[in-house]
C-alpha cells in the first residue's frame, strides 16, 4: 500500500497513516538539514582547495554522497511505501576491491540521480515539511491542551478567546475533530507527494529493472550450475568410493561364507552378506535417484520412459523432442516427472497415468495427468515444492490443476535455452 491508497480509504483517519505521515515529514527535517550541510560543505571545501588541485580531486566523491543519500531515503520511504523503493544499483562482482567498488558506484546514473534528490530534499522539501507538519502539530497540541491552558489564564485561539476550562473543553470537542480531519489529509497528501518524488528519483528506471532482472537470472543459473557440480561430486564419491567399498565387503563376506564350517558363525556371516548386498542395492538406487545414468547417456525421453516403466501403475508416455536439451533443463524435467509419478502412486488412488512432452516454440512443455481422486497441491511438505524453486531458477513454471475428485493435471513449462 502507498500513501495515496491510504488516503482513498474510508478508514484513513482512524488508521496509523496520519501518524506515519507526520513521522515521514518530521524525519525529513534532520535528514534534509544534514544532507544540504554536507553538500554545501563539500562544495565549499572543493572550491576553496581547487587552486591546489585537492579540491578538484574531491569532485568525484560527490556521486558517493548520492549513494548514501539514496540508501537513507529508500529506508525512510518505508513509512509511506509499504513495499519500499527498490534499489536501482547494479550488483557488484564480489571479487572487486573496495576502491573498485567505489569507482563502480560512482559511475552509475542512479548515484547522480540520488545526488540531485539530495539537493531537492535539502533546499525545498524539508522546509515545506517542517512548515506544514510543524504548524499542524502545534495547533493540534494547543487544541488538546486548551482546557488546561484556559483554566489558568485567558487563551486566544484566532477569533476565539477562551476564558475558562469549560470553554476550553467546548473548543476541544468542536474544533479539534474538524481540524484533525482536515490537517491529517493535508499532511497525508504532502507526505504521499514527497514519497512519490523519492520513488521517481531514487527508484530504478526500466533499463535498470531489466538489467537487474538479467543479473538475478544469471546468479540463479550460477546456483543451478553450482548445484549440478556438487551433485556430480557427490555421485562420483558414492559410485567410486562408498559403492566400491561395499562391493569389496560383499565379496569378502561371500568368500568367508564359503570357507566357514556350518554353525552359528557361518549363519551370522550369511546374514551380514545379505545385509551388505541390500545396502549395496539401496546405494545404487540412491545414486540412480541423484542423477540417472540413462539421462546422461540417452537423454530426457529415454529417462522418462525408464521411470514410467518402474511405476507401479500403467503409464503412457508420448514425448517428442528435437534433440538433447541443456543438462539442467533435462534434469529438472526428469525430476518433475519422477516426483509426480511417485506422488500419483502413493496418494492419487489412480488406475492410469499419462505423460506428454513436446517443445512448443522456445518452451519445453510436459504434462502429467492421472485419473485419481485429485486434491493435490504444491507446498505443505510436497516433494514438488523444491522442484518449483528449481524450475523458477531456470525461468520455468509448474502448475497443478487438481480439483477434488480428479483428474489431476500437472503442467511444467521451461525455456529450452538457458540464455546468457
């Protein structure tokens, strides 16, 4: 919600917004005074020292004042803009030194816009804020205290003269509500206008929004790549390390089983041998669940057909793909289908499931439909929740349509290319 939306609400006068408006206007006074003092002080210092070149060296620091002003004002704008003001600054590479970071921020247009806003705030905004909010708050305070002041002495209020406490109370309950309503709207309008000015000058431009979105997308793809690298490391460790040790253990137990005579010792070795083989089977299943080999070797279509063959209920697969897709997209699609079929088998009470997949333009579209009881949702501990996050990082979506009584239809869409 913004100040303008609050003003349009019939509950404005009984809400916290009038007081938020006062707080916003009054807080602009010290910020504006400090801002203009710093700007004029820095400008004067630069002018005085310019003959010895030190003053000229101070000029590049002015945009950094803008960065500080913008940060302060975006924080303060939360009083009138519930969603705040998004930062227009680009994300800086982590490898930059402090000097490089300052240079990076100094060259941004957003820093210069914030510097300009600081000048407007220091010269024009805070005096109007102080005048209106200060006058309004003073009159309200005097009105509330009118019975006390008039009880001890004669009190003049414009065209009225209050001689005693009774007249003070009468003035409070007649003039007070009217003035509170009028002044609250006036203060609210000024505060909303100042917040809108701050948002216009300190918020991101369209091109900055697009740039920030692209940077966010790249960072999320980096996370996906990091996850894939870590997955490969874990899979390699399990396959080449732990799995080989368990294989060796089963072979040793098998040889011991052949050499031992009948008795309690041989019975325990046979039991340990069976347990080791079961652990090896579980480990192989876990490795296959982390990232199936068929997906790496043969691609998405073959991997989905394999997981459909393992499903306990009849599953029809119809997938048409032009070729191999980027590995993160194939992995995300595979795990969506795998998790969906597992959920159908556990909860849907279905008799049949259908998996359809195709490339539609630049989008990979996969739908999983079952004839079960419905009522499926994403969230609440569902295994699909993590897949939604993973798809979102790739620019994809996952939609579940599952009315009570069924059928359930899960639709995944994901760009076929990761982009730059």
